[in-house]
C-alpha cells in the first residue's frame, strides 16, 4: 500500500510542529563553539527538502544556522 502526502499537507504538518515547539525554552546554546554561543536562542525554523528540490519552510529559515552536530547524521547516511 502506497500512501502519498501532498505538499500542502506536509506544509501544514511543518506549521503544526513549529507552533507546538516554537516556545520551548529547554536547553541552551553550545558555549564551547563561539559562533553558536552568539546565536539568538529564540530563533527556530523547520525546513523540508522535497525530492524535486522544492523547499518548504516555516519559522526563522532565512537565518544562516550552523548545522554542527546535525551534520554527523548526514555524513553517516552518506557513508551507509
């Protein structure tokens, strides 16, 4: 059984997730990485890149975030 989701449905899910977590105050910026220690911790955004290259985004997605440890996941996927 193949289930498909429309772009609008995905965008709605991104918005719902954003609304649910945008006011989360747990955690703190990594102070051992100078660039990250200076980032406004109130910034939050979610993006999804579709197979056709289109990017759906909600929140603060035009700010140049550092990906730091998140890049380890992408590297592991590439290696596998």
